[in-house]
C-alpha cells in the first residue's frame, strides 16, 4: 500500500518510534562507514519552491549513502502549477523516480502532489508544518535525554512564534506523551485548531499541553528549550512589530536559560537569526545541541526514505538481470 509522509499525525506513536529506531540503526551503520545500500538504483526527485540548506543536503546525501540517486529540482526549474498542473507534474515525475521529496510554499501544493503521485511523497516543509524536521528532533531528544528518563517523561518548551516547526513539534511531542509548552505573546500563540489536535493527542498519549505568555515559568522545568525564527516568508512587513513583541522577554539568552534547569538543552531547527530569537552565547554554549540536531536531519532522512520507499522497490533476480544484459549485449554486438 502506497504511503506518504505529509504529517506526523498520519502515524501512530509506535509507527513514528519505529522510524526513529531505524534512523538510529542507520546512523550507527553510517558512523562505521557501513551504511547498507538499501535503495541501490533508486531515484529521488527533490522539488524545491524555495532554497534550502539542511533539507536539500540531508536528502541528497542520504539517498547517495543508501545507494540511490537524488535529482535536485531548484526553485523555478520545473512547471509546478504554472505551465503544468500540479497533478500532471505528480504523474510525470512518478513515472521517472521512486520517491518524491517536496518543499512547497503552501501546504495545498504538497497535498495535491501526494493525491496524484504514484510513488511516496515526503513533505520537506510547507507553510503549515515540517514533519521531517521534528522526527529528527525527537531522535535528538532521545539521544540527549537525562539518564533514566523515558520519552514520555520529557518536558519540551518552545519559545517564540507559532511557526510551522512549532506546530509540528507540538503535535509530535503530544503524540509521544511528552509535556509540551508554547511560550509566546498572546498574539503569536498557537491557534485554536492546532491546540485541538494537540489536546486530542494528549488524551491518548498521557502528554500535556500548556500555552503561556510567561517564558520564565515555561522553561522552569524544561528538558529541552526550542526556538525558531520570529517571522516566516511573506511576513517581512511585520518584523518591527514582531521584534517589539518578542524582545527581550522571549529571546533565548543567558538570562532566560538561567531560569531553566542546568541540564536543559537548547534546540533550534536553523537557520538562526543570531542575536534575535537566540544569542550567540546560548547557541554556541555548552547546553546547545543545535549542530547534533542538524546532523540528525541526515540520519532521519535516511530512515524516512527507506521506510517509505524500500517496500515498493523491485528486486530482480540475478538470472533475470543476466538475461536482459545478454539480450542487450547481443544487440549492441550486432548493430554497433
């Protein structure tokens, strides 16, 4: 059965943990220089409507390490919804690759791609969510969890605007049974429809959700303090108002970090506006795990690619490969 990775809400806690465990296995293999070529001969089509650093590099390198090939389709390079419908693009690209990753400006574009694609579609970020990022984030939290603490015991605080990363992190954390807190000025707190999804998760998982405009209280018991940019594409005109609303109370700096346990770790999905949502001394300090987090994008991407693509790959028998090679060899010998 064809499955896409559009949002973590489509999968149970157990399924998500299995993908994360696969990431840990592939990471261990990679560290030994022995990543298995599970996707040998497969192709990944990477569609980007805006530039990317971590998403583009992690998917391309992941596919290479797995024995496959990645094709980068940069912004404006294909007729996605312009001179060709999204549906037709999905149908055409599906005939030529084994899996599609797409970073799109609107969530409707990725859902339309998935609706018409005949290969797995992986969401590399939309204006609504960023599921590959937060799967990597949970992997990172598991690696850096305090000794003896289970995943359900972890307390995660997101300080900042209700971004697409904030939504995704809130949903996966509450799915896992964690305690999730969003700290932001009231105007920039997560909307009611996002909260409804998270509270439904909590009813099943035993997690909790807190929304507050008190950042000091929000980080007081946090195991992980996460922040992100204070504005998104298209919100540039709002920058002065947003900076005035968030600064200085919601900046992750030494003062705010001092309100948290000394064991708390600082996370950021990157890129960071240094000196804005977080200060250099915190991002580069001993409690920061932002670069471990960034590296884990690679290992999470390997797991996602394998989980969704491997079941659909054909694995021809050696005698069938030899049969077709002999036919082509004979043709070339006779006609060249």
